[in-house]
């Protein structure tokens, strides 16, 4: 087990992404403009037209992921995640006319009407994301 301790929270942002905006680039652009390197997503709601995500296929030592690319409409129940060293990492649950989806969001996910994210800066961390899959 590992854990990290910071100095508290800093800025709180409500980011509203509009129709056609790509989720990751939109969020990371705002955080870069505000000088925020580490944060967490406290809440997120909204709709997307295109959903890119992956989910694991088995419980082996190293994961194999199923990549999914779906056209909407989809409505998010929530997005949760972190921003580590300026890079967003989001998991989600959403529903659409074809069923429900849960997994790890990928770049390319685009907003349908509106997507609102409440982002809280984490202060005093010197973090770096390391991939577990070689």
C-alpha cells in the first residue's frame, strides 16, 4: 500500500464544457491556464455524444482491456477521477438508450449538450502517474 499527504485544497473550479468539446482537452486546458497540476473531480454531470472508454477483460496479473467507441446520446450519472501532474484520469458511469456503461474514460469523449465538472485543486503534492501495464 502507498499513500500520499498534501497540504490541503486550493482553488475550486466549476468547468462547463459545451457541445462538441472534447472532455480531456477541455479540462486540461482550464487547469493549465489556472496553474493547477494536481486535483480531484468532486462531481460531474452532463451528456456526451461520443463515448470512448475501456474496461478490463479478466483478473490476470496484467490486464487486457476491451476498448469501446460508442455513439450516443449518453447521460453521465457521475465522473470521478484525479489529475496528476496535469494529466486527467477519469472513471465514469452513464446510461444511454442502448444500456448502461461503466469504465475508464479515454480521450475522444465529446460533449452532447453540456458537461459540468467540479474540480478541486490538491495542494502540496509532487505526484507522477506510472502505468502498471508494461
